[in-house]
């Protein structure tokens, strides 16, 4: 049962992070540059093709997807343009596994995510996930810390901090 809970938790986290598409600020800056090169549409097309072949657009998109949008998701602000993230408090994601278990994640105002899992056999689980000083922390419904994951090492620790899950 514990393995199923952890698998559902990870699946829900994956669904939660992919829901934040971000503002793609670096790609937008490349496009703004492309549009400012000339008033002539053919000149802009040549610059566009050059930036695509070089692969400026590809690297900008990759940087947005992996770095900038992740920072935007966890901090609530895009580091390139300073705009707030596209997702807002109260936004929910919903997923169902093959066995009928359900996972619902809800973004909170403080940037943490509430995850409720309803197993097919009727069990219900809740965890709130937040980032605190480079550590992803899981808390139960009463706010008690139940587990954490060190962002740099990937080490998972239970409540006592001594037992690895």
C-alpha cells in the first residue's frame, strides 16, 4: 500500500508540474528581437530561419521549459520578465490510474500543493507538498512534516529523518 501511495504521489506531482506551462519568457525575447530586426517581412523571415537553424529558438525553448518555467512554478514569479506565474491559487489537476484510484492536486496561495489520493479500495490519503530551503517537504492534513526530499541529492527522508523510504 505504501508503494502505491508513493507512486500515486509522484504521478500527481508530475501532473502538477506539467500543468504550469509558464510564460516562455526567453523564447518571447528571441521573438521580440526577430520582430524588431526590420519592418520588411522577408528580412524577418530570413532572420527567423537563421535563428532556427543556428538553433537559438530551440535553446531558448529548452531553457524556458527546464529552468525558467520551473523557477516560475516554485517561486510564483518569472525570473526573466518578473511576471507572476500563469497558474493561480485554487487551480486543480485531476488524474485517474488504471485501477480506478484518483489523485487531485490543488495549488495553494503560498505556492504549496495539496494532493488528495482516493484509492480504488476506498482509502483516502492527503499530503501537502512545498519547497523549503532546497528541500521538498511533505506534510499531513494537520500540517505535521511526514517526509522530505533533498533537491540536490534526491535523498528521501521520513519523519524522523533517519529512515530512508
